[in-house]
């Protein structure tokens, strides 16, 4: 899932060789969007793989890519992150390129030179249309609270404190609680809670751009208390190749499913 959820920081991938264009996009987003992150990719052949790791909400593709056709890059990006908003930025005389890009899956296009208000109006409209679906009319979107437990080293009681806190919230509030074991070097929640889940977070990583509630629910381990847990893979499998945006995307999905 690369759709933006309430509380998310806007992640933008710009595929362009132009530093000036990057500065222009950054300036406009700072003015209109507020907090955001721009991932600037100058080599279009690297963009699909980086998109799978970074999970941008918005993909902007420049039509000047040193011989690489922008519509071809659009097709690759739509395949890599199908839920992101992909747009192409074209020269004012490049409507044929824009038309082909839209046929290849782009949600829209803007022309250069960028006009701040026009650019943001188009981007904002497309992002709004692409937001995580709201609850039925009259109901607010529920976004779960997040509590993070961090220890300077192992053996400080971090895991027990996290488990006790989660169980206390579950018992005292009756609200739904999920725990995420994010210690990939020395995971411990499975041992502390006596869980033997067949799946863990590694199942979700490959599909981080296509997450849905059913998939995530199928991966969670259930504790007898009612607590649900997203386990880390056993450390014997070696280091886990996971990026911060992938973790953020998974946590964003969990926040839509649980109160805590």
C-alpha cells in the first residue's frame, strides 16, 4: 500500500537529471504540503527498485531523461508501486509524451516551467483521490496510537516492559492492541509470549506496496490474551533487508486496523 494515510509524511520520488527541477519541486512542496521527503533518482533504470524500497506516495517523472522515454519509465513505476500517484512532467510542447504517459498508467501531468499553484493543485487533487478510503459518512477515520520502546542495549528489560504495557492497555481499555517486534538482530516477543507463528514481517516486505488488511491479518500471531503480534524472522536467517519506509508503510496499515 503506497496510498497516503492520515498522519503520514508525504514521500515523493522525483526521477530527473535536473537539480533545478528538484529544487523547484522541493520549494513548492515546502510551501503547500509542509512536511515531506523527496527521494531524487537521476538514473531511471534504478527507479523501479528504489520505489519498491521507498514506497513513495507520489512519483514525478521528468520527460528529459537522457534518451530514456518517460512513458516507458511510467509503465515500470506503475508496476513497481501501483498504488502510488505517478505523474509526468513535460515540456509545454510535449503533450504527445504526456498522452502516451497517461496511456501507460500515469494519473496526470504538469508542464514546465512549473507554476507553483497549478502544480500543487494538480498534485493535491490526485493525492486526495488516492487517499486510504475513509470510514462511512459520519464516522471519523480511526488511526491507532503508537508507543515505541527503545533500549540502549539488550538485557535492559525493554521487551518485558513493552509486553506488560500492551497487556495492561488491552485489559484496562478493552481496545485492540498489536505488538511489532522490530528487533531483527535479537527478536524476543515469540519467546516471551510463547508464540510459534508460521509467518513474520518478512512475508509483508515483498508486498509492502500492495498491503491490505486481509494479508496483514493473516501474518499476525494470536496470543491467548487477545493480543496480536507481528513477529520478526528468526535471526538464524541472517540480517533482514528492510527499509524505514517499508516499516512505516506496515505500521500505517496496522494503525488502521488496531487502536494501539
